[in-house]
């Protein structure tokens, strides 16, 4: 129960809500990162900026193949590294010669960004851009006002010439320019340009809409809060904390941020709270760019599934990197793994066993928030109890004995994030047995446990903020039940 001194803080946290662009981004769940540039041809992770554009020549380049691979995994978007730290532009930028216009690919008339954006539109997925603020080629870098104008001009090109952009992805990597001075990024100025030209795009990581999970290893938190202290918006922009060398270890670290960012203990004395949801980004290989030596090091299916369940199933989105090779294609090994991943996910969630289910709650605010709303498939309808009711139960009758090992819970995100802890039980004979114990729900919580057979399920919300909501309750029988995320086994 909420202590008297915490009541106002908890109610304030319960009322923090996402923007429309954040909601649209959250619903994408799973999408691809495409790291592709001169590094692909030099076998490096970070370029120096002195590469000859002539080395960039992906003779079999096919953006439709990228999109097909993404769709085979169930991905809903693709983010392309339009410019990495080396400064080489995958579009014919008017503001630099260090671009595809000076490469032999497509006779110097090519535009990777355009072909990728067009392929995404044809394939029915969304297109996003990564643009590195650090540019190791540009001579004005380090002359802060001049370089910031240069960078904003390049942003304008990308945000006006390639259709709708769902995401602009910035990292905080920062170094010294040719003048020996550290560049001071004009973040607010960059955001202004994006909001003007692509108002529906989220600005991720070094941005106000989506935060980095804190590591590149695929590690996920047990409790991922979307409502967090406002100061977290500046974490990845602090220069002294930014990645400044390619040491090969950064992507392996899992302790780059605290494990608890938003519990009531953390936020009770925080003056400003914001909606700042998490994204988990990692690569399907050890490196972010393609290296032939890693062709046999593609992550195994079980490992990718665990990251998927920990991210998408733990109130975060999953951004998985797929690095095209020198041909300009996603390698066969990566493509096969993505196909396997998509098959495993789709087979698990193909049949929802709640088709004939009925629900009864211990408390309901009114008829519009009836407990049976959790079965209608709409994210706009939901159950909630009376205001101030922080603990409640919902009993589900599946109408017949069913065998299952996965339950998916979703809150009504437009009302904020409320649930702090819960248990799931199934009925055996005349008694109830606990099958799962969890903390936050948020957009989605995928609960996995050892396979059980029962007609009745009970969800007990043991702690919540002001009053909980529930928009969806799904029951499934999938492969891999009782894996890493299951808390209690029968």
C-alpha cells in the first residue's frame, strides 16, 4: 500500500503519459539497424575519415533484400546508418564530397538512402535514419558554430528528400576536430530541425523521445520503467561519458546504467518526471559492421529469442543490427537466422486461447472499463478499477481446459504506466498455484513459464500507482516455455 507521504508523488507518476509519436514508436516493437559504409570495405568498426570514396562499391546492392529479411523476422522498420563517424555519406550530400557521389557504385549516381527508403515503402515497413554527429572527415568539426550549421544542413537533406521518417537516431560519440578542440553539439538546434521537418519522428538515444537501455550487449532489466527522472534525457549527451575510441569492449558492457531507474523508491523525491521509454540495441554478430571473419558467429536462435522476450516482452523496443556485406546484401547466415526467429515468434503467438474467455474483476470503475475489454484486441479499450484502488484481481475463465506456457499482459498506455508488481496463478482442483511473479507491465509483458493445463487463471495486481489498467490479456502455447524469464515452475 502507498504510504501517506508518497501518495502525491505516486499519483503524479501515474499521470505521466506518452506522446502520440512515442505511442506509435512503441507499437513497432521490433525493427532493424543497418550498419553500412566504407567500414564494410575496410574491415573496420570505426573509420578514420580519410577513406577513399572509391572503395565503396557494393556491386550486388539490393535494398529489397534487406526489407525481405527484416519482414521474415516480423520487423516493422529499418534504421540506416546514413553517416557514421567516418563522415562518409550514403546519399549525394551537397555539403561534402565524402559521399557516394564520388564512388564507382551506380556510376557515381547512386543514393543508398533513397533506395533503402523506397524499398521500405514498397515492403510496407517504416524507414528511419542514423546520423553520426561526430564526423572525422569534415574540416569544420571542432569549430562548433560552423560545424553545427553544416550538420543541420545535412539533416535537412535527409529529412526532406526521403519521405516519412519514423526515427532519427543519434549517439553521443564525440571527439576532437582538426583544430584540436572538442565539438560542442547544438542538440536543441538539431531537435528543432527534426520537429519542423518530421514532427512524427521520434528522436532516439541522444534525444527527448527514446532512451538507450544502457548497453549494447542485449542485456535487459527485470523492471523497465517508462516514467523516469527527467535528468536521464541528458545521460548520453555528456561528453566525458561518450564513447571516444573503438576499444572492442563497449558493446560487451552490461553495467552502463543503474538497474532501477523508476521504482517508487527512486522517484519519490524527484521533482520532474518524464515519459522516456527504453530501446534495446544490439547486433546479430559481435561487430556492428560486416566482417567475413564473423560469418560463423551469428547469434544463436535461443539467444535472440531471450533478447526479444526481455525487450519487447519487458516494456522496451528491440533494435537488432543486421550488417550488409561487401556485395550490399545481408549475408545468408544472418538471413537464415532471422527467418528462424520470425518463425519461432509467429508460431508462439499464432493462436490466442482467450477466444471464448470471460473475465471477472474484484473492482471495476464503470461499464466502459469492464474486465472483458481485455479480450477484444483493441488497445483503446481497457479494464480499470476505481481510482485509488492499487490492488485488484481478475479471474479468467477460458471456458475449457487449455494447455499453455505464455501469457501476454498489456496496459492501457495512453493512461500511463501503473502496474508495479503482479502474480499469475492457475487453478488446480479446488486451489490456486502460482505460475509466475512479475514486476512492471507497461506496453507489454510476456510471461513465460513451464507448461500447465487449466481452465482458470487469476491475475493479482499486488502493487500499482493510483489504479492499474489492463488493455490486453493473451494466453498462448509456444515453444521454449519455462525458459529464462519464467519466475516460478510448477
